[in-house]
């Protein structure tokens, strides 16, 4: 029976032992021959380094042929366990400097096994990183394949395969117990026995966009002759992935357009005109321009799908409110979805204040023009919800503001025409869909963010959203100084942090202290710690220092009240508090009755206290770049200079410290969004994944491959213009269908 891409992986692993097959399947997640061939090298070594070692650099990846010149075994007592342990040290003679290697073992048997592999006189291929210890060069985390040292008699051929490679030798992503030549050998055999490689890209597309054929791409990625072949292979796989993704997004957009939407052209414009008349200031040029873009979209017979981005204070809420009033004037309703109760209440108060008597339409207190504004949150009891639910269902409420409570099944709209999502990174596609599904016809969608985050940038580049940007500097904003407090090197600096807090309070100002936890290990709803992805080059068994317990609001309030900030008026705020207590706390802080507010990220957006001039963020490494930028945007809002102190236990030169250094270096939110994307990857472009999880993209990186993505978008539109079903490209149609079904399955699972 012919071996194909869909054949089980065991078909090409041959004589591999069951334990090794398990490492391919469970450790690397490879199930089929196609999975193996799509397991691409993560880098390539010049094969000249196989015969000589020169010009060594610390951290340099080496693959050398050498001979063991010395080997000794040391027995010692493990200080952590008190038990005997063993260390085998060997000296490797190469064409250049000698390299020392160290192997640790917990048992005498394992020590003997290591010693047998590095017995004096043994020759083989050795792979690892160059290091320096006690004025000697080391090969750290070494992998080795010794001539003649194999149970199945096949190791010599594996070494010869290494030596027979061309100019470049592939280094594959690995799992514990597998070595790169194990993967290279399996890939080599698979390439030899697999029949015709399925081609999904139509020939005209390959020719127009200068994309390599699939057979050449697999040959060049696994066994390249030069770097140009590697580049051509990578371009092929990235373009294919971008094209399939673009086709899925393109079909989604076209399907929505075909459903149509109710035109919201503003009718007689009475409410919007009355609102504009009572505004005490003129719209900025940016607000006016973006407003025209939104007006144009709302007047179309298909749904608007627009992202509105701009720094805190740039006037996004005003732009969104004018869009909502335009829909009200058109006879429809608008819903504003906020991620937290604090933000929903803030929006409600702000919008009601801006509208004045216009917010009392339909009541004896209202003017001739106007509409009702309703607030709906999860903490409202049944009796509190009855009135708003009735007015929402009847259409009496033109503007509805709420949290996830708006998504519940018992919330009905008379004619939902516009959905505004604030801080859209806090909601996934599924959650937005749950709200838009409440409309008789697809509503228009406006999503807002003060700081684009990785997935937002990804969606923008991939073309899933039209983008409007407010670029003016926020009015009345003072500069914010951001300093890092590295407790790993300077633990005594924490005392100075609390001294600075006292100094700010002594000037009559107020301070936020932000914690990643509520109490113990309980996190705020929706808050997920940023987890740094492992370095591809990290060696097996490298020790990772565990994080200390995260700072929690309840604990910090108690500690500060009886310690460093004793005598100050300290308040607490987090999502687990009753709604009335949260509201009372925020009102007290805004009124100046609280000096220091210890809070979770519920104050991340929407909180506006002009007298707050400083913020201390504890365990800042647990927050993402965009979240840190949002948090510090709470200070310096009243024309007074702001101070943000990022307190962290993260080690110097760690990815966490890189993030914090980036935040401290700039207050440009759009620059930080790109930093965030580079560090945390794209998230799930089609779904809702967030917070540093691995990207659903395999070969693509949004920033690196922007040109490829834009070319693929052009190609996708051309193909869909001819045939949305892709009947002339069955391979491509199957790939698109597979991706659509996988996303659909994930949606069902999450629902």
C-alpha cells in the first residue's frame, strides 16, 4: 500500500523502538507522515562546522565531529536530597579548541551508561551550545551520536547521514529523548517513500506571485543546498498559509455582506443634531474624519466591521456615541459592551452626563428629541433588571450599556442596529457573535481599543477589520515617567517605592497600587498571567527559577495598612466585591476620600481620577505590554505629571524584563503594540485566544510577513471574485474547508 501524507507516522519510523515512536507522537505531537514532513527545521548549521571548531562565541550552536580525549566519573552528595549522585566529565578533542562536557546522573547505572558513551577514544558527532567555565570551553546540554555505539547497529549510518549533508545541516525542534538526527533520519526516509506531494496552490497563482512548487519547497526546507533555497521554501509555506487564512476571512466577510444589514443613514438627524449643539467644544479634525468614515459605513446595506483605535483620552467614546445617536435617529438601537462593571458604570455615567436631558427621551424630564439610556450588569438583581429588560425589548431604550450580562438569553432587542465593543481584546469572536445574533439582521460593529494588542494588529494586517485611528495627543495629558523596580537585584528598593507613595500623598495627590490577584491565588475575572514561551534552544533539564507568590489585594492592603503606609487612607477594589461597594469605593476615591487605592485590573480602563498622579504595579511581569500601558494611563490625567513604578522579581535579561524595559522606554501605545506582537505572537487570528498563548499560525509571523500577507490577500480576493466555492482549485478548497471546520469545532467546544 502506497505511503501518503495521511499515512500513520509509524509507516516511516521503521525499526524505531516503541519508546522512540512515542516520543515522536506524544512529545512532538506528530501523528501522520504529513505531520512529520511539516515539522520544519528551526535553524541550519553550516556543515563546515562539522569538521572544525574555530572563532568560538558563547552561545554559538555547534555540531562537530570529535574524539573523546578524557573521561572521569565523580560521586558526590546531592545537597537537596542528601542522596548519592554522579557527574561524568569528558573532554572532546576537535579540529580546534577542546571542549568539556558534563553529564549528571542520579544512579550509578546511569553514570555507567554516560561513561560508556564518552569512553576515551570514542568518536562521533556532538551537538550543543558553546559555553565558558573556569577558562575552558564547554559544550553545554550536549547531544551525541557515537560511532559504533548503538543497540540496533544503525547508528553509524545516522552519523554518515550527518556527514553527507550539503552546505546546511537542519536543526529540528525536539522533545526530551530525541536528537536532531533522529528526526532528520525519519524525514529523509519519508521523503524517499512518499508518493506525489499534494499541491494546493493553482499554477497561475504560483506564477503570478513567484511561489515555489510544493515538491521543491519540501526538498529545500529539509535538505537545502544554500540559504536561497531555504528562503524560497519558507516563502512558499508562508504564502500558502496566508492565502488559506485570507480565503477563510474573505468568505466570512462575503457571507456577512450577503446577509445584508439595515441601512442606518441617520433619518432626520434630530437627536444627533441636538447633541452636537449642546457640545461645549468642537470636534477635532481626527474625530470629524473618523465620524465621516463611520457614517459612510452605517449607510451601507451591509454590516460595518470597523476598528477604532486611539490613545486614552483621544475621544473614542465621543465618536462612538455620535455613531450610536445616528443609529437611534435611524430608528434603531445601539449596545455598548464593556468588559467590566466598573467600566460599564463609568461609560453609563459619562454618556448620560454628555447627553444631559437628551438621555431622558420619552420621560417628562426629557426634551422633544432624545432617547433612553439603560445600564445592564451581572450584579443587578431580578427586580433591578426587570425595567431595563422591558425597555430594551420594547425599543424604548435607544442606547444600552452593559457587561457580559447583555449576552444572556433573556436579553431581547427590538431593533439592534449597532454594537460597540470597548477594549475589544477582552472579548472573543464568539462573545461578539452572541450579541450580534440578537439582531434581526446583522448589526453594524464598531470595536474600540486604546492600545492595539497582538490579535488586533494581526486582524488588521489580515484585513478582517477596517481601521480608523485617532492620532491626536490626548488633551490635558501630562507626561508619565515609568521606572523599573528590579527586586531580583535590588530588593531594598521596595522600601523606596512606598516612600514615594507617601511623598505623593503628602503633596495632596492620590496613588493606585495594582496587584495581579484578589486574595491568595485568586485572579481577577479575565486576568491571565503572561507566560513566556520557552526558548527553542533551551536545553533539557535547565533549571527554571519558580515565580514567587503573586501579590494579592487583600494581603497587600493588610500589610501596607499596618506597615509602610500606616496612617494613610487605604481602599481596596476588585471584582469579587459587591457592586454597591465597588461603586462606593470608586466614588470615594474620585472625591479624594481615599489616598491609596489597592486594586486589581478592574481600574485598567474607564477610570478617570484627575488627582491620581502615581501608580505602583506589583509583579508587573505578570501583565502584558498592552495591559501595562493601559494601567499607567490612569495617572497624569489632570495636567499633573504622572509616575508609574513597575515592581518585578523577574531576572535581568529574561523575556519578562524585556517587556518591562519596553514599557519603561516609551509611552507610544502603537509602538508598544508591535513590541507586544513580537514578544507574545499573534494569538488566534480567527478565534478568541489571548494572553501569550501560542499562535494558531504555524509558519506566519504577522510583522515579519506583512508583505506576504498583503500579497495573499490580493490573491484571495481575485480567486473569490471568480468563484467563492473555489471549484477550480479543489486542493485549495479542501484546505480552506479544513480550516473553517476546525474553527467551527473549536467554537462548539467553547460554547
